[in-house]
C-alpha cells in the first residue's frame, strides 16, 4: 500500500521558498556576478584600450555590496606594461543611500595603480592610439543635466606610480613618480558641501609634491596650498636645451604657491570655467582658490587681503575698491508658464505690488537694486521670500509659489525649455554692472593682469551678441 506524500504547512512552504531564493541569490552574487564582470572586462578592455588585458580576480559580496578587482593589467603588443593596478575596492551603502536619498559609497580604494608613458623619437606618444581617428564624429552632446546626488565617504589612491620616458630629446629623459597618494574624505556632489583632500607624490630623485585643501563640487571650488620640495633642476635640463645655450650646473628648488580669487556665486556660472581653463594654460604652476560669495562678503575679503580679485557687481560709495567693468545685464520678471502674466504676455502695473516675490539674499546688491528701482516707480514689494541660492529660487518659481527677478542668462536653459518665462519689468530698465574688484592700493602682478584681460576678452563677444540680457 503506497504511502501518502507528506504535506507541508503554508509557513513551511514559504520558508522553503525563501531559503531557495536566498541560496540562489547567494550563489548568483558570489559566483555568477564576478564571472560576468570578469568576462566583460576581458572582452571590452582590449577593444577600448587597444592592448592586451588581464584580470586576476573579481569578487563581489551580495550582502555587503562590496566589489573588488585584483591584478588588472594592460600590456603593449611587445609585452611591455602600459597601465594597471593591484587592486580596486568599492563599498556601496544601500541603506544609507535610501536614508540620505543619494548614492552613498563608504569606500573607494585604488591600490598601486601604474602608468607608463613613452614619448617616441618621432614625437608621438604610446597612448595616441587610444583616440580612434577613424571613428564617426561624436554626436552633438545633449543639454547638461543635473549631477546625481553622490557621497563618497572615503576615496583613496594608495602607492600609485607614473613612469615617463621621453625619447624625442637629444638627451633622453627618464623619470618615475612614486609613490603617489590621494586621500579624500566625504566627497559629496551636493550644494555647498566641501571635502578635505591631501595629494602627495615623490619622484625617484626624492622630489616631493604636496597639494592639500578642500574641494566642493556644487558649485565647483577648490581651496588649499601646493608645495614643491627638493626639485632637482638639472634633471629637467633637456627641456631647456632648445631655448638656451646656458647650462644649469646644479640646484634644487623648494617652492609653495597660493593664488586666491573670489567670485560671486552667480558670476561663477558664467565666467569661471572658460576663463580658468585659459588662465591655467598660461600659469600652470599657480594654485588657484575660488571662493564664491555675495558682493558684500567679497568686498570685506578684499579689504582684509584674504583674496586678490573679486568677480562681482559694481560697488557704490567705496573709495578703497577699484572697479574694472566687464559687462552689464538687465533684470526681468521670471514667472512659471501658467502664471497669468506669462499667459497674457503683459503685466498690469497695479498687479506688481500684489505678487509674492522670491528673491536671492536680502543682503545682496541685486536685492538692493530691485528695491530702489521699484521705489522710484512708487511701488513697494510687500511679500518677499528669501531663497538661499539661484537654483532654489528657480525651483520655487517653477512650482508657482511666486515671481522672481533675475537676469535671463541665469535662467537661459529654463527659458529655452519652456519651464520659465521672462518678462520686462516695466518702462525703465533694471540694469546691473559687473566687473572685477581689487583693493585700490594693490599693485597687480602679471598673473592678475592676465586674469583681468582674459575676463575682458571673454565678455566682449557676449556683450556684442546680447547673450547677457
């Protein structure tokens, strides 16, 4: 007589299914995911790097979300080392990410990465083939989107090395920079959140380079100091030979440099990236510190000699400050597309004072100019919400919480995509004058004069094209 099959209760079935799923998840995480990652790396790296690739080991922990790669190397076709690393480790924090509403990584560590750069006798580099000149033109980049919220609690590069061989000179140049270390703590892609960092490098001649300070991603700012110790000047003689017949007999250099500039938070968005790029090409050895702030704060910093130049609005009734004019812009009403003004395309004078206004800091010169403008028009803006940043101002206006008064170039992207609408403030223009501020008694050096000239050159075509209004 056949026995009956055992019957399991509903709870036991659920437990068995859960155990099975847990086992499958565990096996897939520990075994399948590393195998897939390794196979894809070995498949794609040779195509991208145009070199032989090798990966010793890939490990992944599905419970701690930790990924480790060990023994990654890229070799030239002749068997020589091009680049690689001993280890890469990243630790993702899932629960913290959900709590902080950002991608949170507890640790990102790169152990002993290395690169070998060779400049051949014909002047070409061994990495020139990384750029595929025969590929189709890159598509036009899409409009930049907001950066994702990201937090890296600890970012480290330990024991990196760079070997450089220049065979194009009459006397070949060889140098090795090692170890190179970078430690960065609490890097956050969030508004006004800074992170301390330390970078150090030592060459095989015991030359030491150190950069330390604080970095902020949004808006991008970096402040700190750079030092060079025991730089052997004779070692770089081959690079001076084409320019002089003089011979450097000996000498070591110890140096440190700080360059500080201030910019209003708004002006940073317009001028800093292109101007700083050109400036760094002209003065690559200058350490630059960019300190965003509002005009009153920048004036105070200038007068106390904390900064050298300030890119900001013109200051009235301050004889100790010299103003170098750059451009003028006009302020306009900025409203949401569903606002009655936007729908009708016109503004009734009687309705202006009744609006809720969202303005940037009341201490700012812009807020004072707005107040004085409407007083001359015999109007008082009764209800004013103070926003802490331009981005916050724009977002509040988009939500229909009020009207703002901004320059159209600040809201250029939003006006183009239709999320905001700009309207003139009335019969009389509301104009601001922008420029560079310096302490009246300060004698400008070559770097500072160059910076002013670059700002003037950049602003000239913008004035002619009308892009600042």
